[in-house]
């Protein structure tokens, strides 16, 4: 989603950047900055294609005159400074979880630090989970609006292209999702250079028009222009914020991708990116101010592409399309990464996760997420029909997630960093004010399509919380009937027939006798010479070092308890890690090892727990989850599954 703390000593190796925790991000600073420009800033970098246009020519139009252009440019500038530069780049990126960022990583950090002392931790967890659910709504809309807005640029080259915009957009998007299974490592090497060319193009096109109106820069920097806009036209100014926020979509990516590139490379790359973005917005404003009112009303329908001379408009469309594909790619891989974290932290059932790179563990592919996103994105393009219509659905998920991040930041300020009130309260007041204004403005979009990300968020939240709650209930019910291991060893060790080899019984609880062990003894009436009770635990940290990965307990008579720890960003490979055991007898060889798994069948009862419909939903999710054999990479010919029934 390692970071480089300002003032930290630099490592001797120039190809390694070190963070404040001693983690390392591979690559030189320049290379990491290039990668950050290609991946981290794809979403916010493509905003100039549609953000300025939607503010003036969207569902709530503004006259492109001096009052409105000055006011909107000032709103864009100060939004970038407060939300992106101050809130995310300067402050939130300091709240890393062992080098990792993102809502789930921050949630895990807060939960680990406060769960034993604060009763409200459950509420914070729910907020973090809802932010994750909103992310899925955002990840559906971003590829649709980005690619569609770029392809629509063809109509500025020749209006005859208009009937082909939707088919071309769908073709690009379907092709993008179809190549995900092949991995993005090779294509990813092109992301940085292409986006650098794109950002330079943004700056050059904006500067060409800004030269004729250099004073416009001062008008953008002046916050009084935004306030004057509100003073003159309070309601239109408030409504305009629903479109202005499109200029800062993607700010969460700065934090979520911190673990991939490091804090310092992202911060330095942001300086280059924000200059290019602001110059382009200034150029769009300057171009409109130079026109007659009639010409301005025509150009404001697609000001980004009209910045370029007619002869260069088609190359600009092609470059913008490449940039939006890169932005979409970053969102898709982000969805894979967030899903993996949610699975590891127990909010999503096991899904099939494929590694697409032998060297980069972050390169993963989750088929069910990929195809679900593809269907959703294509449906959005077809049903909304234009990027302007999609803009009505865009923003609620982003502003909702930003508001939740501010709530989580308040917890960090007061309970993790122990900031005094005089230091924390003014910053939080500014952030909450901006977040509430933007979220309120976007609520006006609900009838025009803003309900889409809200519905996706509610469905996602229901699924995530149902799985987490159902999983806890199931484990509690199983623990109720559990037999103490010490009692079992004394009674079974001497009476059961022992056979050669190792039996590994996987259990979610680190206490008691697994049901699979009891069923095996009951039906087969034998025990292996060595019996391991294996529990896999996911810690609230991104990575668990090798020296802390394995923990063992010897019950005597050939019975061992093994706890295998992973971080929520670690790749799990149970057979490999069991092969590293040295204090449980001979080396664990797969040809002599049998894995026993319990497959539970749920029985819904009237016992207190969840509503009946949620119990049925949890049972459906459990039936369709990836088998433990494939998820933990167990050898198929060494696995035995035993069924059991659990009442919830």
C-alpha cells in the first residue's frame, strides 16, 4: 500500500530507501518517484479531463464568467492544499502501520493500540470497514468515468466519432480486465514514463494559455475569491463543490500506496504533480476568460481537449486515454490489494489469490474481484452513457472515505500521538468543515446517480460485517464443545493405535481439541506418530519477521501445538513454513504428512447471534469460499476433509 521519514539517515545502498521503522523500499529515490507518478497519481492526474468541465457544464451549470472562474479556481487550489497536501501528504502519511498505509492498515494500527483500553473500538472498526466498502464503489466508477471522459475527446476532433465512443470505451475496459491475470509487472514499467509525459503535457498546455493572463495565478491563490463566490451566490457555490471535489479524487491513493513506494518519494513526486495540475486548471480558466460569452459556453463543454491546437487534439486524446487506462489499472490492483488485506483480517471469506510475479509479492490477481469489477464497470458505462452523467455518481464514495479518515485521524491525534488539544483541534476543525461541505454537496447528487456508490457501500458493508460476525459466532460455538488438549492426550495417547507419519490438524482456535481430530479418531480409530494442531494467525501488522513466525508447544506423546503467524500483507505458504520447524521432532516432509481439514455445515438456530437472513447469508458465503487446501497452498494429494455441523 518502507516509508522514508524526514531526517532519517540514508542507508549505504543507493538502491534502497529506508523508513522510520527500519523497513526498506527497493529502488533509488528517482526510480520510486517515477513509479509513484505512474501508479499513485493516476486517479488525481486524470481529473483535469472532467473536473473543471463538470463544475461549469455538468448537471448544475455555472456561467463561465470572471466571478465563477476565479471562485472555482480558488476552491480547487485550496482543496488541493488542505485535503491532499496538508491532510494526506503531510499528516496522515505519518500514521503508517509498520510502513503500510490505507484505511484497513490504519484501522489495524488503531485496533492494536487501543482495543484493550477503549470501549469505542468497535465503532471505529465499523467506520474503517465502511470506508473499505465505499472503496469498492469508488473502484467501479473510477475506470468508467476516466476512460469514458478520455474517449469522449474524440468528439472534439470530429463529431462523427460520437456513436463510437461507448463501444470504444467498453472495448478498452474489457481488454484491460482481461489482461489482469497475466500480471502488470512488465506493463507497469511503462506507467511512470507515460504519466511523466502526460503531466508535462498538462503543464505545457496550461502554460500556453496562462501566458496571456498571468494574473490569474494570483486569483487562484487568493482564498477571498472562493469566499466572495460563496458570498455572492451561496447555493450555486455549495452545489459547485460537488464537482470541485473531482479535482482531489485519488487522494487516498497517496496513503494506500505508501508501502509500495515510500513516504518521501510520494511527497517529492506530489510537488511535480500538483504544479502540473494547477497549471492545467489555470490554463483552462485563462482560455475561457479570453473568449466571448458564447464561445466560452461552447468551449466549457470540454475545455481540457480544447486547450490543444486542432492539429494536436487527436494525439492528446490518445495520451489522455493511456493515462486513464493507467489510472484504472492502479484502481484495479488497489482493489486486489484491499481485498487481500480484508481476507487476512477476517472481513472477507477466503478467495482465490494468484501470484502474477515470482519476485514481487504485491503483484496478485483475484479472479472473482476482477470479473465482478469488469461487469460493474461495463454496466455503469452503458447505463449512464456519458462521463458527465457518471460524474453525478462520482464523489460520494470519495468524500465519505475522506470523512472517515478524518475520524480515524482524530483517534490517532489524541490516543496514539498524544497531541495536545491546542494542536489537534484546529486541524481537525478545518478537516471536518471541508469534509462535511464536500460530502453535503455530493449528497445532492443522490437522485442523479449518487445512490450507486452508496448502494455498493451498504452491500459491501453488510457482507463484510456479516462474515466477521458469523465467523466469530462459529468459532465461539465450536469452542463451547471443545475438550482440553491435556485431557485428550492422557486418555487417547495410550489407547489409540499409532501409525507412522505426521498428521496436521488445522484449527482456527489455539485452544482445545479440533473437531477434525475427534472425528478422525472416532471413525478411523488411529493416531499418527506425530500430531500437530496448526493455527494460522493474522497479526495487525503488515509483515511478521521470520523469527516470530512459528510458535510451538509440546504436549508430550507426540502431540504438538503450532501457531503460524503472518502479517496482513504476507503471502501464506503453510507447507514451506512447516518445513522450517526444528523443535517438533524430525523435519516435516510433505510425503509423510497428512493435512486434516474440517468443513463445517452451519445449522441456523434460534440462539442469540445474528438475524436469520444474515445467518443464511453467512452460510452461503462459507459454502462459496475458497477451500483451505488451496488458500494455504496445501498439497492436494495430502489433504483429508472431515465434515461437521455447527449451530449458530
